[in-house]
C-alpha cells in the first residue's frame, strides 16, 4: 500500500470515529460553558428557594419592660429578630431570646402588613419559641427533615439583620451534630453549623435547602469568627413546638443539686470499673429537694443515673427528661472512696 493511500484511509477512519461528536472548544474557553451552567443552576436554585420561603418569613419587633424611670413610668427596650409562619392558622417559630419577657410583639410581613402577636410558649433550653398572630392569607413554610442533611449541601438563610428586611445569604452545611450552649446554660444537641452569613436580627429566621424547605432555625454566631453560624435542627423545633402548643412549656425533671464536672481518681475508676473518668460533683443541695430527701450530700460525685453513665453536667441534664418526673431512679455516686446507691424521685424543674 502506498503511503498516500494509507494516510487517506487513516483520515477516513478518524472522521468516522469523530462523527456526531460536538466540536472541541478553543483553548482557554473549555471551562467557560461548564462554569456558566453551574453558576446559572446555583442561581436558579437559590432564587427559587427564596421565592418559595419569602412570603412565610416575618420581622419580629419586641418591646420589653426593663424597669421604671424616675417619674415611675415603665421604661421599655425595643428589640427584634426574625421568624416564619409554619401553620395556616398563624403560628410562628422564632428564637426564645427574641421574645422572652416581651410585653408587646409586632409582626411585619414581606408585603408590608403589620399585625400584633402574642407568645404561646418559649423554651430557653433550646432557644425556641412559638408565637401566634391573627391574619388572613397566610402562607406557611414547608418543613423539611434535618436528619436527611449532608455536609456540603446548599443552605440558604433569610431574615432581617440589623432591620434590613428579607435579606438573603447562602452557603453550605458546614457540619452536623454540633452541640451549642443555650442562654439557659443547657446544651442543645444536633445543631447545624453553616457558613451562610448570620447577623443580629437573623435570629429566629429559617435556614432552608434548595427546595425551599426549612431545615433549621437560625440562632447564633461565633462573634470573633467568620463563617461559623448555627441553626437549631427543624426536627428539634418540631418536637419543641408540639410540646409548647400542648403545655405552653417543656417539662423537664430535676433532682435539686448544683454541680460541676470533675475528674475521678484513676484508682477509683479502676477499682469500680467505671466507664468514664469524670463525674458530677455536688456543690450544693437544695432544701426539700429530691436529692435532699434521698440523702445526697455535698462533695458526692454522681457517676450514673439508672445505670447510664454520667460523665458531666450535660449528661445529667440529658438524662433528666420529662419521663423521669415522679419516677423512681437509681442514683450511683462516689462518696469519698465508697460507691453508694440511692433511690431518688426527680421532680418537675421549675
């Protein structure tokens, strides 16, 4: 076969292999179509989610009495935050620290409507509250499932930072399963960390996914840091809201001690085969409390409740749920070097 014949066959074969394929982009332009497509898709997802959730988001304006002036008139402080309608009959979820001790609450919708509201119940331990208003044509937000979240997925926050109404920020879910200390001192479990920017005034507003479903209630930021913000998972909010609607508050149990987390001597840990190397030392026992009646003393170290390890104050809080109110429990503690078992009947926390 001659060389020119071979070359012609090769060119013909190459043309057959490339038939039907799109032309190759010019050098330097290869990434542009792909990037543009991704950015447009991202923009469409964010705008669609915002359009869906915006009618449900409200600005919460709060008046609180802080004392009395020299003339005897009550002095008020104004504050505010965000919230969102989650039922057609006017129930709104927000943060407890936004409406706690409020004397008056005003709600402003994105369309400019202003209506009064009142508190149904709030729970400082989870920083959640439910308020109610009476207004027509409400559009409740669709609630998602915070158990289905994955780190890295799109997260969109909308609220009223510094009074700038209907402000949108977007980012990703940075981490899941975080713990956050509430204003009451209790630990809030399964908190969502996001880098969607939050500022004062965003508190109580919704964190939504790309479908516009609420996945969290924005609650806090780490002030010295950038891009470290937190939201209470919507599954926690659903549970708290249902209890607040039923009882007006969240019932929890208490044994009536003030305590702090301390390490336990290694010899004691090994001798009693304790699962944890820390416990809860009792620094005070309230009079006429379950602990006092059970015989708990100051300097006792609590290491278990109903055979569940207690490695710190947060473990004790976690175990003292409403199910323990009035129910006999077995308290395990270390008194000096002796292990002591006491029966105790927790009471409802006040």
